[in-house]
C-alpha cells in the first residue's frame, strides 16, 4: 500500500511541477492511472474524467512553464508555488462533481502524502537552489 501511495504521489508530482521530466511512457502512465483508479475505487466513467482533469492540469502547468521559458524569464519559487496552489484548487473544484465525498477525501490524502514527500526533497526550494543568504 505504501509503495502504491508513493507511486500515485509521483504521478501527481509530475502533474504538479512543470520542471519535472516529460511524462513517463504510456504504459507507466496507464499503470499509474490504474493505481489511482484502484485507490479511489473509480468506475470507468470516473477514471476517464479524472484522467482528463489531471492531464489538463499538467498541460496548463507545462504551457505556463514553456511560456516563461520562451520569454526568457524564470519564475521564482514563490511564483511557482502560488501557481501550483491555484492549479490544485482548480483541479479539486473540477474533481468535486466527479468524485464522491469519500473519494475526494482519499484524493486529498494522496495529495498530502505527495506534498509531504516533495516537501522533504524540496525543503529549500527547487533542486539545485541554494537558500538566500542572510544579511545582518
């Protein structure tokens, strides 16, 4: 179960952070969606709707990142975090009519697990970023 939650967390992390590598090959992506469907006890209709919503979130984040990259600007950590939180809220709003209350609670627990895992690895900002020096 713990490994499955971590697998789902990694899937959701990929949709949440545009700086991650490209999505895994289709067989892995399909397996991750199957794992999420199992954890949330989704029916076929819900599975298709959830997959579409998560893909849309990923596409929005990727487009935003590509737009910033094309303009030569690089958003700072706080901007990325704010944008991520906004997209997460949009995603939850879109999932609300699709999932039952129990399924939404499970999804939120999976998200919290993912954030705790990502927070451990990104405690000081994105990979490679050093904390800002303090001045006295």
